[in-house]
């Protein structure tokens, strides 16, 4: 093979990876978090789930699965009407 490239020469050129330049060290630091910052209030769904967990555990004492409680709570939340959901959100806003 006159003038042709060998297999090793073509492989090395195809497989070579261009390296990215290193990032600047000054930008890697995150802003410091304030430990005294208050937490956001719980949403209406989380307020609903607090009550639902208690009732679900009373009805199903042998069930220890967190996923089963979450799925049942999600289905119950979806089946609630908008008026009931709005009552829960009003109760939630009064707790603040």
C-alpha cells in the first residue's frame, strides 16, 4: 500500500479526545447559605398528606411501605374536588 495510512494511524486520529481547559478556581465556590433563614410554608398537598398518613396507618396497620402510603395519598388527592382542595389550602395559609 503505497502512500496509504495504516490502521493504527487512522484509529488514533479518530479516537483522540480534545481536552477541555480547566475552570477558573474563583467561580467554583457557592454562595454561603443563611442558617437563620425561615423555611417556606408547607403546600396544601403536604398538609393533606399529614392527616392522610395518620388515617391510612390506622386503617392499614400491617402496611409498612412508604411508597404505598404515598401512592394512596396521591390518588386520594387527585380524586378530591377543587372546593375541598381550596379549603385545605385556606387552612394551610391560616397556619402561617
